[in-house]
C-alpha cells in the first residue's frame, strides 16, 4: 500500500475542499469591504424637519395615514384578514413570504376564491422560496377559482444566485381603502408549533392603516406584480388620488437593496442616531451588521435606553439563533439590554425611538432584510400607535429573560460551534 500516495490524495482533496469553501465565501461577499456611514447632529425626533430628514436619508415616501386597528396573536390576525377579505367589493391585493399547507392556508384559499367568483379582482403574490411547501394542487385550486396568482422570483439555472433575493413583505390591500401590514405568514406555525416546543402562539401582530398611504401601498404591490410577470390593467383597478388630513407616515419599501443602497438600513440607522431617550428593537433574527452594532453601542454610551427583544429557545431557525448569540459579546459589554422571549417563537418586528416614532412591518434586524430582501416598513409619529407598540413591547418583555454577560459566556460548546460555523454565511442568513 502506497501511504505516500494516499496522504497526498487526502491532502489534495482537503485543499480542494478548502478552496471550494473560500470560493463560496468570496462570491457571497464574506471578504467585502464594509461601508460605514457617518452622520452627526440629526434633528431630534420631535423636530419639524425630522420626518423630511429621515425620509430623504432612507429614500422613503412621505404620505399620510392613520392606524385604525391592531391585532395580536394568530387567531385574531387570521380572523381579521378573513373578515376584511369578505368585505371586499372591488379588489384584493395580497403578497407574502411564508406559506405552508394546513388549516390557515385552506381557509385563506376558500375566502379568496369566494370573492373572486363574486367578481372581485383577487391578486396574490407568493415568494417562490417561502411558499415552496405548498403543492401544485393548491395553486391550481386558486387559479381555477378565479384568483390571479404569481410567484415571486422563481429559481432559474440561468441566474441561480438571483434566487437569493426574496419577497419578505406581508401586505394586503382591500378595495384601495385599507391596508393590512404585519409579520405573520399564512401558516399554522403561528398558532404554536409543537416541533419548536412552543407553549403559546407565536408573538406577532397585524395592523390596519387607512388614508392616502393605501394607494401608495397598492402601487408598490403593482410594482411587484409586474416584476413577477403579472398584468396590471388600470382600466379595471386604477390608482386614485386620496386627499387626507391623517398623520404623516413614511413608507420604506426596501426594493432590491444592496450593500450601498438599502432603504431599511438607512431608515433604522438614521432613526437610531436621532434618539434622545430610547431605542427599543424587536426582531426575531437579530444579526446587526458591524456599523449598526457600533451605533447601538454608541447610543447606549450616550445614556440612551437601548433594548433588544429577540427570539429565545423556541425558534424556527435554531442555527440562526446560535449565530445571533455568537455576536452578543460586544453588545453585552456595551450594556445593551438583550431580552429573549421564552414561551414560543418571537416573530414581531418593530423599532421604537423616543416617545415619538415607531417603525413596523416585515423587516428584521439582519443582513438579509437590510441587503437582500424586498421589505416593507411603515414609520409613524401617531402617538396612540407609538403607545400601543410600547405596551406590546413591555408585555412581551415580562415573558422574556434578559441575557447577562456572565451567563452568556457559559453557553454550551455545541451552540458555540454551530454559531461559529454559520457566521461564515452571515451575509445570507
């Protein structure tokens, strides 16, 4: 037996494997030069020019609207959606990222088909990756029932890396009159998933907003509908101007972002830098990029109350949680308060700044939401809405455990190993 040849072969295979991994990391941008943005002296959140400053820096739309309803938990969210669908007289536009087979998906299909057969224009955009578990029969049933369906960004061998772009938005527009925005997918998981050890329904919310903002949101839906290959017939379903005296809202659409051009990143970083009192963040997948992490630590050093609410032991993506926890060290050393939700999967996303502004919608605090996904967030200074989100955040904190540095250092070896491995793919998580 030629041991020299065997060792040479093994060495060659290991070298090829290492080069292969390095190649993947290289093309994923693991070694890219990260851009940090330096902003000083932003106006306070209650200044007259704050909304214009925030909108300008983040490419957000300034419009008007008022939040009329707020629902918590899977049962209330899904019931509100079904009731809204049943009231539609002209049109329903719906897009989402995550859909799975089950009772929720079946009830959703029944409601849409009933309205489509009654003559309502019903359009559905589902992300191709996020809805991959649904059968062809499910989509065929919708199609035969008169529902117009497109799938966002189907996989193509002609451009496989383009499939990494996802439509992470959750939006439903009814008759161009009201819009529903939140984080919940069409899935039984939100009722509490035994496979994740949930003891309660997932932590999530949905809001209804009305006013001139709705037509903007409908137009944003049409952009995705066209991008997914659908037809927009404005003689059947037009975009009408809507005068409004409602409070100012900002729409950060997060359309095909990049490392240098990310509306969501700019919105979050600018709003955080403007804080004078508090920065409260809720995000299940909490993986701030280096620049945002530095800003959070800097704001805490200035005496700002910085709190983060994120997922705990019940997680739909345990490897992401391990990766997130691997990056806690600098934040904990900087006295940023991190809380992990205990009863079930925490899926709510929000950013509260001072007592003046709240941003809510689909965007997580992670590189995928900042630099990969199409997202949709609303920001408003409507005081009752800010107070409602504050109460929601505080009630969730009471069911959460704060992470302390001394305890974090004792996490087990397996968790550390998983976290360190997946950090290699940080920009795609």
